[in-house]
C-alpha cells in the first residue's frame, strides 16, 4: 500500500515538474548561426535570419512571443516556427535580427523573459510527424497557426494593400493611440478618428502616405500622417486603432515595423506647425487687394497651409454617384456637372473636396458672389474667413477628381479663377 502511494506521489511530482517546465518564461536565449539561413525549419517554413523567428520546444507552432533582455530591458516580438534549442540550458533560439534587437550578438546569449502575445494551438514544433499521424488516426486535422506567415512569405489577404516599390526608410517600434484620444484635435487641426487609417510621425510631413509592415507577421496597412508623435523617443510611429487592428498590433501594444513611403507629403511638419505657418505668412508677397477685385488663392499659396493628399477614412460611405433628376423648366440652369449627392448630410469626420470660386478682402463682396452662385443653380455654396480673407466655395465631394470636374463647370460659368481643393 505504501509503495502504491509512493508511486502515485512520484508520478504527480513528475507531472507537475513537466508542467512547470512547459510554462517556463525566464531563461537563457541564443541565436541561429548564419549557416541555417535558407534551410527548412521543423514546421516546413524557410528560416530567414533577417526575419523575427524563434525555435522553442515549449510553445506551439505559430505562437507570438515577446522576448525581453533582462540585462538591458530591450524587447522584441518573434514567431515560433522551429524546434529547439538543442542545448538544455536555453529556452529559446532567436533569429539574428531578433538577437540584434535585444543587443546580445557579441555575448552570444542572454537571460530573457518570455510573454505570450498570441497563443497558438497549431501543435508542437518538435516531433510533428508523430503528432500529425496521431491526429490522423483520431480522425482530426491539425489547426493552422493563428497569424499570417512571416515577412516575405505572404500576408493575409484581409490586410493586403497596394504594394509600393519605394525603399524602406525607417524601422523601429510602433504603438497605437489610446481610445481616450478619439475625437480630439491632432496637431494639424484634424480630429483624430480611431476608425480612420491615420498615424502620428515626427519624421514625415503632414499628408504623407506610409505603408506600415508588422515585421513579426508580415501584415501591412497604408496610413496618412496627420499628427505629431509619438511622445516616446523609443517609437517611430503611433497608429490609429483601425490601422493597429489591421496589422495585429493592438493585442501586443508595441511591435517592430518597417515604414515605406507611398506618397511623400509636402504640407509642412506635423510638429510646431504654428511657427511654420507664421514663416509662410511672413513670406507672403502682398496683402489682399481692396474692393471687388478677386484674389486667386490656389492650392499651395505661401500664406496658407495647403491641404494634404488624402485617403478616404475607413468609416466613409463611398456610395456611387446618383443620377441627377432633370430640372423643371422654370428652374435656373444648374452647373452641377459631376453630381454632388444633393441634400446629403456629411459627417464632420468625412474627408471632402470642393471648389474655391474666389476670395475677397471684404465680406460684402463674398456675400454677393454667394447669392450670384445660388441664382445660377450651384449648390452647397458657403464662405469661410481665413485671416482677413473671405473665401467662397461651392460643391462637396468624397473624391478629388469629382471636384476637378465640377471646377471646370464653375469656370465655364465665368469664374476663371476657380480651384479644386480639400475643404474638410
């Protein structure tokens, strides 16, 4: 009887020991030798030193781990896709790229802490053949890894974007806005919308379109720079919540990314914009003229910050243009050209384009032009005061090419200085 209890106790201790070993989150890490670059891993993927991969006996294939160097506090995210390490005193083997991020290339190994970012049920990295045969005998199928393949191995179609051939200009840590910032103004005056694909950057001009690649899983997204940030010098970009979700960054909080310019903005810095605008105004050639002579203020006027190139926010409803109804005989001629979706109410967060017809130094002249445009059948006519200048606009569109078409109709009606521009 005593022998039986002793055996039960011993078995229990062995099981607890194995469980604790499987749950190890602190130990020594090393990195792959260069000769393994290009060879197949135990899971059938190709090992790449430049990507963020790892070998583990304790975590399932596809698990995303945050690895922290205990000595210097540096962190990196890696994806488990190989069986290892082969040395019993280590808990993980990293690719060279990951080891460089953690700063222990010279030492060869480092004490690290592991934290699971995304768990996986795709099976062990070791002895996968026997595991697969066992599943097959039980009539089961292996589960796929939860995250898209690593960089250059293909990305999820749901997160794919138009590729760009431009060079990678920056690589570093990215984070995302906390939800409490939703609805607050950015440094450029726009309202932050967590559902739009935008970003904060100190390195790229306002209006720049960036392709952001999560180097851990290969997912990509294009964002438009419209704010000054990040506040931490350790990061190179802060993403909106929508952009963060598309590249699976939200759960981790921080991730390594690569930035590639799709379209470089030319609308000034995102930081210290007040000083930049003052400098532009100081270089303005001459003040507004008096009386009824109009002042052409095309896009790029040195006295006013120009509008940025834009992409529609993900929340915008880009409905097809409706066919305009024929005007009754007694109605004045309409210079609508491209339909404007009349009577539609636009949201304050929508990105819109329109036509600036003219600008005046006196409000009374702007009002006269507004009445004149309405009499000619133009819709969505309004004015806005910018500094000492009264600008008159007409038309509201989701797309700039629609505003360009409408501009030509306005010019044909006798307003040769009309220009298409972003209005919201």
